[in-house]
C-alpha cells in the first residue's frame, strides 16, 4: 500500500491523632466500600452512525438530573445505582435525547445516540440577554487562574496511544474490502507509550518515556511526534494545530468572531456545569472552529471542550477533545484526545486518519520540586518495558482492531521482522544525522559538499557508535573537490560524560578549507537555516586551514548550550594575490593560537535524548548566539593578535494569523593589521557574477556577497507576514496569497580602508538600506507530506549605496515556502 496525494479546594486541618484515626478507619473500610461499588451502572455512549465514542454526554437517572455524570473521552460513564428509578437518560447537544430502561443495555454496555440536524438560526439578543456571554467572559477573566501552565510545579504520569488508520469505508466500496483484507481487520499502525512528566515554572518541563510499544516500526521518534499533536492547555488565545493558529473561543477576540449558545446546565460535585456551544460567525475569517464546552461555576474553569474544524475547513479536518478534573484545589487536564482526517493522503480513495489519546494520572501539584532535579532535556527515551509493562498503564483494553494491528506484525516471518527492525534503527539514526552500519555510523553531512570553490566535492565520514562504546567516539572524514582538485580530511576523538547534560570533550585535527569571515556559531533550527545552507553553496573565497583543536561542550541549563575551545591553526588565503595586501599586512601564511567561547540560548527549544544523541525539536524562538575569541600572539609561533565578538539574535512571534520576524547580527574585531580572513565580509546573498531568483530570509537580498568589508558591522531585518488574503482550492492547486513586508539595514566601519580598496571591497560606514515586498503562496500545491508555495517578491536597494540606475537597485525574485 502506498499513501498518495489526492488530486481532486479547600483543606480542613485536623489534629494529628484524628488524622491517623481516620486514615486507619478508612483503610479498614476500603475493601468493604470497594465491594459495595462493584454494581456501578456503567456503559459506553456511541454515535449510532459512526460507532465512535460520544464524549461529554450528560447521563443521569430519570427524575434525578442533579445526580448525573458526564461521559469521558472514551464515551464511558459510571453511576451509583438509584433504587427509585430504573430508567437512564442520556443527552448531548447534536443528538436526540435517549431514554431507556437500564435492563435494556446490552452486555457490552453500549448505548447509541442518534444525531440530529441542528439548524443554527440567526439569533438576535438584546443587551445583556445572552446568558452564555457572561459565562464566557468570566471564563476568559479567570484564564490565568485555571491555566495549568501557570502552576508553580506539577508532576503526572501519562499513557499515550497513537493510531494511524483509514476513514471508514462507504457501503458497497469493493476496493475497501481488499484494503481491509490486507490490513487483516487492523489499522495501519499503532503506538503506545507510558511517560513521567515533570514541570516547574517558568518553562522547565521534562518528559521521560519509560515504556513503549509499537507495531512494526520501533522508532522512538514516533513517540516524539505523538506528543506534539495537541496543546496541553486550551487557555491560550489561539489553539495551535500543526502550527496553524485557530482562534480560541475562550479569548477576547473570540467574543467578536463566535456566537455562543447556552444549551444546558448540570449539577455535579464541583458545582454547576454550563454547557455552551459555539459557532464561527460568517465572514469573520477562516481560522475558526466550532464545538461545545462545559464551563464550571467553580472558578469558571473549562471542564471540557470539543473543538472542531469548520465543515469547509479545507483538506485537514480535525477534532480536539479535552477533559479537565477538579482535585479540590486546582483544575488539571485528565484526558486529551485528537482526531485528524487528512483528505490529501489516501489509499484507494480512503483518507488517512490519525487518532491520538492521552490519559493523565498520578497528578501532584505545587509540591516542593527542585529545578536541579529536572533534566535540561525536554524528552528522554529511557525505555524499560520489563519494569513498566504497558498492560499496567492502559486505561482500557485494546479494541479488536488495535489488537489485530499488533498481531498482524507479530505474525510476519523472521526475515521481514528483521528488515523492519533494521529500517526502524536506520530511521532513528537518520533523525540524529547518522546511518548505522554495525559498530560504526556513516555521517551523511560528510558525503558531499557543493560550493563555488570546490565545485562538487565527494567524501565519506565514519564515526564509531554505542555498539563500540557508550562513553567515547572516534570519527574521521575525507573529501575531494572536483573543481579545486584538492583533498580535505580530518578526524578526532570525543569523550562523553555527565550524559544528562550532554557533556563532551573532543580532540580534533583537520586539513580543510574555510570561508573568510566565517563565525563558528552553535547551529540552531531557525527561519534562516535554509538560507544558511544556500549561502554555503555560494561561498567561493576560501582559506586553506590546518587546525589542531580541543573543545568542551555542555548543556549546563535548560535551553543553554556552551562550548569552550582552543586551537592552533595555519591559514593560507586561496582567493587573492598576496601582493594585494598592504606592505605591513602582507601575510601569505597566518598562524593563530586562539581561545574561544560560544553560548547559544534558545528560549523554547525542545531537545529529545535518544541514546547518546540529541534531536532538536521544531524551530523555537527567541534564539541568542554569542561568540568570543582571542588570538594570542607569539605562542607556538602565532603571528596574529585580535579580540573578536559576534552576536546573532533571531525572534519570531505570531499575533493572530500574522507572523513577525526579527533578526539582529553583528561582529567586531579589534587588532592591528587584521587580514580579511577574520573580518566581516558583508550580509549579502546575491551572487557576484549572476542574479539570484529566490528570496532567502536573514540576508540582504540586493547586497552582493563579498561586496563590503568591515572590522565592525551590524545588520537588522524585520518582516511582517499577514495571514492568507484568501484561501481557495481548485483541484490539487490552492491559492492562499500572503503579503510579506521586509525592511533591512546594515552599517559598518573599517580602520584600514586601503585594504578594502586593494581587495575590491567597499566600506559600509554610510549605512545600507533595503526594502522588500512579497506575495507568498500565490500558488500552493501538495508535495509529499507537506505543501509547497510559490510566490513573487521585489526588493529595492536605496540610500547611500544605491546604484545610479533604477533597474540596478531593483531585484525581482521567487518566494518558495514549505508547510505541513
């Protein structure tokens, strides 16, 4: 089978002796009480058409509405029997009320509700007449009190289940019979995990996965993915679904874009639950939803919510469900469920369906939790299936289809199972940038390189792995450039210790080439990462560098990575006639004994630890990169003396459906007669001899590379991307244009302007200005598991460094985007 795109509380303090007495008394009574409650009236409420659970339905005995309960995300309920009646009432917005004798519930405990068509008539309320609005406003005012992310600390256990399956088949669909036969009554894939989660304000959150079970593919990356489907809190202004911000009905802006209807009120142990449905108002935008919520009179907290995409919400249809629980002092999530239907991915016309269930237990809130006990890594894979058997943590037994999914893979022959195991290992290592081959790994980033100096360069990189040792690695590489006809090579030894903080000590030797003006920042996922890769392709002014180095790196604090290094390097410029240097600076060979410090702070980075490797999560902001270095003269023959500092700040934030980006980067070098190798060579990305046709964030689009030379320089760029001006689909092509406004500025200085003149550079002291406008995603089409967008942009160079002719300042280029 191949997935393919579809074209078309309150505490009462007691004296210690009373507390001990009651504890012992209830301890003796607990077995008796447990026996007395085995005759719960219980069952499961299902949709008669889809056979799916109906969460948050009101269930009560006839005549006793105030003594009822609400079904959970699985549609299940329990009620203490009532001898005064034998009839059960089940009600839910969108379904017909069901009244039935308890004796009529079948052995499976299943109760079916029949959907009813709800016609939302246009309703007009006089001022103060709509009672739902006052409740919603109170819930919005109390968001900070009830948001679990505002708690000082909490811990809990979580059982997570992820199912990949297909949408239910239509009656008479003969192709579906063939597909179901191939799946042998099961799903495509199922994964389960058990985790321990710890949180301490502000933002110190760690998840340790203790147990994991998967059908077929045994990759821990699946567990990582399954934890990202639904936000933990539903109190933010926007509910993020696959990085798309849907407006939360529990927000001030939501009051202007949703209609609210008070459907019912239910008495329960924590107070009164107000059942409120909500619908998007017409013409108020497309990133809205619909659904139902229950708001408690107790702190006006959200008890539960079902948030669905609109019926015309595009190719991604989803439903988010969350149930919160009152523990006597706080509201806290208890059950979370997500369902996604992806119309763009199908097997023989049946769309892919994802179901993710998250059940929370063992909650501890605001207890004494030391920050140092929380790992700086967001997610750790510490799989101990024998000590944490999955059967002990499931909230209910597996369905027949889920069991058959496991069984289908277990019945595969040994050879196929071994292939799946190997495939899983390779996929995991690839996510870490490695390809396992027994006790060694191939390093994909060493296989080839492409730039203007080497042309196409082919190579090989090999590193030992955990099969050889858990605490040290050896690695080496070589590469041959077909344009410069030269070999490059290197290798080293790395020691790993204090594994929790990713502490590494490395000794390395290399004989390679390095672009002039290069700053060795610690790499981060960011909006300019793709631009950096393309900038490496454009590099042509290189130095040959032979370097011996020793470095130590660590994650001492959450979101902070530090690297300390010392090196001795011999550098020969390959790009310039050395007679072009000034007489005093005529260094055909540079030797630098250098010590340096690199610090990266990524405020919301979600690192995951897999074995001894670390996998970064999606890009997060803000990011601060700082580099200090000092070249010490007359040590081991060093003939270079300088201080250098470099800074790079990136931030990205959303406001509604708009996206704002800010970049600040700069570098300063202080020293006498510094060669260009250690200076700033500009912030441009436009090639020297040809025009560029793709806009790349983080750089000045109209500035040519190597156009300016500075010993101190700074650049800033701000862009504002609007939400889609319209969203229309015609077949497999979509039209969702977004307007992007960009403004950039750069300025610098050079103590020796003659050096710039001799080498064909300009100086930057008068300030460089650039403005741009783009229409992104004019055309949007499906590609693999994501969308590719094509747009057009125009950038104009103005101010002191503008060219005489208008056309020489204007750059028209393509805008390419990728999204999921």
